C-alpha cells in the first residue's frame, strides 16, 4: 500500500464552509470577507470592536536546528492545535503564510503535512489571498517613487549612491541580488547600483507583521529610512509623502486570513517574514485577534529556536507586549542523528551512539529557551523507522534538564496522535509558572545586544566586524536607534555562521558583514556570515515537478 502524499491527503479533506469555522470563534458571517468557499479575511471593524475582550494563553512551537531530514514544526503546530481542541480546550492556530520562493525552490510549502495540515493547501501555498503581492507592490511603489524623485528635481537631495531601499520579488532569484538600474539614457532615470531582496525580507513585511492597527502601519511606513542625502542626513518615507499610498495598497491585506485544519479547527495565517533573514513570526494583529477569540493560541516561529524563538521573544513579544505561557520544542530522531554525524542515507538505521552525540543540539536549545523564563516541553515527532530505544535516549536526555519529551504521531494520526502533548501543554499554561523575560534590555548598545545573542544563543566566544561595520553600529546608536532590538540574519543550519558545523559548537566567532536599519519596523538587521537576503534556487528546483493534471488539479507541491 503506497503512502499518500501531503497534497493527496489535503485534496481529500472534508472542508467546512468558512462561515462555520468563523462561527466557532464568535465571528458573524457578515464580519468575514470570503475568498471562495473555504478561506476569508476577518474584517478590521470586527477586530476593532473586540479589542477589550478576553486574553487566551499563548503557546510557541519552535524546533531544533534544521537539517535535510526535517523537523516538522508547522505539522506539529497544526497537530497540537487539533489535539488541544480534541481534549476540550478552545484553541486557534496562528501561522505564517508561505513564500513562493521556497515552494518552487527546495524547502516546499508551509501548510503542515500528512493529517496535520491547514487547508486548502494548494491555495495557501500559491498566492493565497494576495497578501504577499500587496506587500511587494507597496515596497516597489516606494522604490519607483524614490527613482522618480531623483529623476526630476530631487528636492530632498537624495544621494543616488546612498539609497538603501532595494526592490523585492517573491521568488528565489540570485541573478537579481545586485543590479544596475537607470540604464538607457537620461530619460530612464538616474543610473545607480541597486538590487533585489525576496519579499519576505522586506522591511514592509516586518512592519506589516508588527503593526497593531492601520494607523500604526501608516506611521511605521512613514518612519522608514529610504536613504541619505549628500550630507549623509537620513531621508524618510514621510518626507517623500509615500506612506499614504503604500498604506492604501496594504489596507485589505492587513486583515488576517481565516482558514481551517483538516479536522476543521480555526487557523489564522497572516504575514510571513523568514526567520533567517527577518524576524520569522506571523502578524501581531493575527496573534492578538486569536488571543481575544480563543482560550489557547498555538503559534510558531521559523527555523530553530536560536533564530525564530529568539526573535519571537526579543522582537515580537517585546514590541507587542505578549507574554507566552509555554514553549514546545520539536525534535526528530532523524534530525538529531544527523546532528550526531549520520549521513542522510543512513538515518533509517538505529544508531544510539550518534543520537546521543546529536542530542547536544537539543540540549543547547533547551538551555537557551530556559533563559526566557517560559516552561518548555519537547515534542518527539516520530517516524515509523524510529526505534523505542532511540526514543528512550531522547527522553532520558531531556529528563536531565527537568523537561518532558513526548512521542507525537500527528503526521499519521492527526490530533489524536498528539493528545498527550496537548495535556502536558495545557498543564504548563494553566500552572502560571511562566515568568517571561527578554534576553537583553533596551538600554544596551546595538553591538552589545548582538554580542549577547551570539554568546547566549549561539555559544560563540565573540562577534567580529571590520571598522566600517563597527562605525555603522556607533552611528545608529548615536542617531537614536540604539534602543531597538537586533534582528540576526544568519544561517539556520548551525549555531555558528558555518552551515556545515553541526551539533552544539563552542569557541567560534560570529562575523558581522553588514547592518541595515529598519526604522519602521523598529529593529536593526545584523547580517552575519554569508547569509543572503535574496536566496537562489537549488540545482533541481521543486518547480520542475509541479504541474496541473488533466483534471485541473495541481500536483507536485509538498
């Protein structure tokens, strides 16, 4: 008997009309803006009218360091949400929207997997409700207005050599990383060096996910620093009078999207910054809305806990005043064996020795999460090839930290495969033992904040940078941006900046290559090592396997 693919399982799901899903949250039908039968936006009016209602418990799902073996963080988030509802806990899931880049590249979609998915899976992974297109349009509108301003009178005296605002496209395209724009004569504008980032790395994406209202969104857009004058004075979007039109493009997109799991439980999917080059969390407005409508909210942060969880705590929770009640740390035995040095093609064979070595990666993440004062439980995302002896190694290892590790089979069994985890998470939330704190205070310098993350999260001895970069740190501090948190852009595959250095390395240094001011999002992006804000496609892109069959159904998405 062949195993069904994720897309085959999703296609067979029994979806309810989205109005029925909304009704479970107390959302009347006229407060939903339908996009077809099974997805909708929640109207801004309804959200504003429910701003003073109850607050639920907030649960973060994060993971060990990613490997090609997979960890299943989104799948676990969905499975846990379904399980929480199965045991009678009124729960909503909050997720990020997928980017087209990974869908057509190597990572695949972001709707979960197996019997723990949000649906309609194909719609979610391809265009969805058009939010990313709106963000890209707003971003590139600003880019066009900057070039147009310089082409005409340039009253703001913007220096073409000091424009920091790049363009974006929601696709992995390495050829666009560095370009020259304005070629072809004086009628085509000002010739200058430019480039593209992927849309999920846009500062507008970050602002979109951190803003709490349309007015807050517009104000933050106005605060964006787009470049500098010839006298090196910052120029803002507000001075260019672009923030109004940008907000108009984002107005409808800013309303959170409501979909459902395969077990017909509510899920809000909204926003989607990457965790290795941005802050890796869904929108604040979606999370806050879910907390008002549910007793429990399960959300996720991208990649491993050293990236996604760190930014969830230090950026999202700090800015939005959120106080999480529990953390679920997802691990797979295959991933931990890979961290212990086992090649991918040998992961199906029991190897307790390598697993024990690989647990050092899990241990580093457990210790790191403990620094934020939120109780943690480990979810072992079980595969059929995992042996009980291997599972016992992980459970015994976690017990040394005073943390439970629980077997989960949500990929194969949906919510019923994760009820033990759900009971444990509910107990942690209801215990009131969380004493949330951020890793650093606002008054540390930007350099010291970066060093604190490198030492406390990555196990590094120190950070290094050339004089030009260190001068940029000092300049941003002096200009009044020193109170911002730092958003680390780093490889997701290692605690270090070397993606091949697995396990839990110590004694390394973190090289800071560049820093970028995100004045609208109110953080500073610290780019470390060789990380790119515009990824490239792999040798064999997933796009080569995606097609529309004779029945008009999309195949090949994963």
